[in-house]
C-alpha cells in the first residue's frame, strides 16, 4: 500500500479509476495479441499436417 504525506497528496478516485481501467485495457490488448499468435501457430501446424498427410497419400 502506498502511503501519502497528506490527504491532498493522494490521487482522487477518478484518477485511480482511470489508472486501473488503463491497466485492464492494456492487459486485454496483450491477451488479444497472444490469442492471435496462438491462432496463427495453430493454423500453421494444421497446414503443415495437411501437407504431410497429402504427401503420404501421394506417395502411396
């Protein structure tokens, strides 16, 4: 917990709320980025598997 010298040094509720919401929004943006990266990796793995399966069928 942060201690302030006087009551006037403490940020007001609006400032605290803005700060908290800003952190939430940044976290959500990070989560969306990681979700997109996970999706791209999954799609690439599926594409490679399809190519491998196709090559096996063609070789048979």
